[in-house]
DNA sequence: CTGTTAGCGCTTTCAA
DNA sequence: TTGAAAGCGCTAACAG
C-alpha cells in the first residue's frame, strides 16, 4: 500500500517540538514573532517529519488560496500553449498554483469550470471567452477576473491588437501592387475575428483596395483548405487569413491546385504560431500570446494584492513579419 | 469594488431554508436521505443565493479534493498540448480539476511543484519527468503518482512505444522498393531518439536494407532543413526523421532544391504532431500523446477510487500513418 | 427524515 | 515570546 499515509499535520510537529500548534504556524508565517531558538526547534521537528503546510487548510482560514484559474478554449490550439506557459511562469514567481481549464470553445463549459473553480481560486484569467458579456460581468462580480482577447468595459483585460499588424500587412500587399484582397474569417463569435476583419476593411478602404470576405467556419487547417475554391472565386491576388492555421490550410489547398504562392497569389497569416515552419515560410502578423499570458497573470496578482478593482485595458501591439508568401501581384 | 463579496455559505442557505446546515449538505451530496420536499426547498434557497459548495472546505473534512496535478516539462512543446487537453477532458468527466505545472525540463522545479501541490491534490500525473528514480519513488510513497514516458518499476506508468510504428515505416519503405534509408536523428541525450534509432536499425537489418544516420542537432524545423545536403549525400531514397518538426524542415529543404516529394524521395516523420498540416501531408508515426494523457488520468482516478496500488505498465503502441510523402522508389 | 455535535488543518485575536 | 480558544465551510457519525 503506497500513497496512503496521511501527510503530517501541524499538531504532530507541535507535539514533537513541544510547543503549541499556533507556534508552529508562526514559525512558518511570522517567524519574527518567535525566538530564534523556538523557530529552529520547530523547523527541525517539521523537517524530521517531512511536514509541509496544508495550503488547503490555510486557505480555509485565511481566505487566500494562492491559486488562480486559467481557462482557455483549446489547449491544443497553438496560440495557447505559449500563453499557458508564460502564465504558469508568472504565477510560479509568486508561489501561486494554476488550475487549468479547457472549454472546447463552449460557453457552457466555461460557466461550468468557473463555478467548479469557485472556492479554490482567488481569481481567474479567462482567455478568449465565448461567454456573453453579461455572464462575464456576473462572474467578475463574484471573483476577480482578467480577460484576454475580450473587450468588456469595466473588466480588466489584456488585448492583443492585431490592428497595426494587419494594417501593415494590407499596406505591404498594396505596395506589391495587389488591388483585390480577400479576408478569410475565423469564428463569428470571436472578438479577434471581428477586430481583424475591421482592420482589413479599414486598411483596404484607406488604400483604395477592394476587399472580399470568405468564411472559414473554424480556425484550423482543414477549414482553411476548404475555403480555397471560394478564394479563387473572388479573384483576389492577396489573402489575409484569420490565423496561421487557416493560412496554412490555404497554402496547402492552393498548392494542391497548382496555384503557386507567392507567384500567383500572396498569403498573409496572423498570430505567428507556426514560426517559419510552413513552406513557403509564412508572412504573418506577430502574436505575443506569451506576453499576454504573463501580463494577464501579473495583472490578476496585482488586483489580488491591492484588493482594488482596476479598469485596466492593456493593449499589446502587433507588427508584420515578412517571410516568403508575399510577392508582387501577378 | 467588484469581486469582494464573500461567497454564500452553507449556513446562509440553511437559515433561509429554515433547516440545519447538515441538511443542506445532504441536499447536495445524499439527497436520497431527505424528503423530496426538503431537498426542493433547500435547492431553491441555494439557487436564490447563488450558493455553490466550497470544494475546499469539503476537501478539508473529507480528505477528497477532487483535484489532481499534471506536471509536464514544457507546455509549449507540441507533444504536450494534446496530452494536457485529453487529461483535462478525462478529469472533467469525473468532476476533477487539474493543477497544471510546467517545469522547464528542470528536476528541481518538478520537486517544487510536487510539494506545492501537496494538500491540494489527491494524486498527480508526471509526464516525462526529469527527476531521479529514487526521488520519484519517494513522492509516490506520499501520494498516488502516475508516470508518462518514464519507466520506473513499481510506479504505475504509461509508455508510448514508437518501435512498432518505426518498424512499419521501414517495412512500408521497403515494400515501395527503397533500399537505402537515412535516419535523421534527434538530440543524442534523448531517450526517444535512442529508442527510435534502434528501431530503424533493427528493421533495416531485418529487411536487408542499408541504413545511414544523419545528425540534426536539435529537433526543429531549421535543423531539419539544414540536414538536406547531408541527406542527399547519402544517396538515400527513403528518409525517417526523428520527429515531425524535423521532417517538415526536410520537406522544405527538399522543395527548395527542386527535389520532389514523394516522387524523388520519400519522407516519414514521427509523432504526428502536425496532423495533415504539411504539404504534401506527411506520412508519419502516430504518437498517441493524447491517449497517454487520457489513460494516465483514468488510471490515476481508478487508483484513487479503489485506494489500491497497482503496478501497471501500460504500453501504447504506435503505428504508421500513411499520408502522401511516401511513394515507390524512383 | 432531520438536528446535534465534533472535527478536518490551519490562522488569528486575545491573554498571559 | 508563547499558549488558549474560536472559527474558516463543510461533512459525518450519532441520536432522535
């Protein structure tokens, strides 16, 4: 029988150290209130038992769990792992643990996880939530909440603004002589998608280009690939895709039909999650998801510390990363 | 001031429902012990307050947290997100929450997280741990532990065996008439690399093929791309790469030089982390990291339920996934 | 069926 | 500088 022995408690330490339980507690939290002698004895006793404070019990009495929740729509979407990793690192610096939640892009699941986390976390970071604004506000009213890539007034949020990057991308295409630009959209509910579509619209209008929209139902490789006929139908020579996965699918679909990139058509991705790992290497918009994760956690921790609500709207700018899927219009 | 209101407690519900606190508890955990009437009243009261049981407090009294830990070396390594996602899904089915830990491939960090999780989780899944066997055993003695891709006798573990998949790959190439096979290796220190190289060696020997090894220093796109001249130099018509990232780099490097895949040369990857997202879609060896995550959690949950130690050694075989980078030898 | 009574492991006044 | 006692929110015998 392994793993069945209960962890040593504060009382056991107290007994073998010959002190009261409260002293043991102090030895760990406010050692300056105790004589160096006592602290030493207690630490030694604790050490000998392999005692490690039960964070759970501590939380019950203090209300401070030193846990935060992190909820993402899809762990396996390459946009999120860097964000998760950075969030994790930032939490770690403050001795916080992270509860990870995966919602499968489902609002109901978000709700479920949020309530399941209740009572175990001090606050949560909600990345790209699918929940309605109202529902988000309700949750925020119960517990500190930081949003990533969702712009709800009054709720602290960190937003990756693809605007500048997209504007650069369109300008880049215009410079290369492209006059008809197709935007291949992502999920309709997504804040990012709306933002990107608008950015393309604005840039094309300003530069006097034509813009068409092609709909990809979900942001992934296959969906991108399937949009290729529609893209061809638009007669566009420049394509801006919702994200890199979609762009990669488009690349594949184009290649399949013998349409050369960038000779016949130029393609720009968004989020730079594939690095240079496509062929040809994808021109794309930088994503900064890792910074977003770090900042979101830092913000949450700050709110937790100051116990003050902050209506922060933290913007991370993006820029264009030119690789080899863009070239002069044919 | 948002997010400062304490969550409603069982006592508040009890008061407005006009019952004892224990009845409220029963209404949620053992409703069959109460009259339907009482349950209804209580549920209504709870609902009106927005009461949700505090899992933390429950855990303190029952010893069951319904939380597990999941520790991985690097969230951003594409091998892990599917594992994490599947683990999460499996835990979710049993209403378990997951603490996620990232160790940056660092044994000390593993230790740290393991103790930080103590008292908050019932057990943990350790993926590809860097800790010593002894240390792992110590941790396993305190709390149920399931290992992924680490073979320590006596500790329940799930192992992904790339051997069969690689053997299939080589056989597949042989069937297609390839006689000279190049293995593009991964990092020398890696256990997986060793395992895979040996598998290629064994299969080529058995089938009477020639095998050459080409060294890629790190397993990524650029390194793979840089091996192309060496690959060409070997005169091999079939290539087995350490992993998909390397294979993708090779694809790009080949394409750059006008060498057609699969017409001129066949390429096989390993780990199937890219799905069909390369062009041409990559023939590769399945990795099953997602199943590993699912199985590991299921195993852990089972151990938790039965409260019995099980010396399980769960092997996940791999197989060849034939896509479009392999064809008859020229 | 439902209330009473002890705790779970730890922190935190309040006294001494 | 240390101990005593109350309590965080919930569960679990034990009565009734």
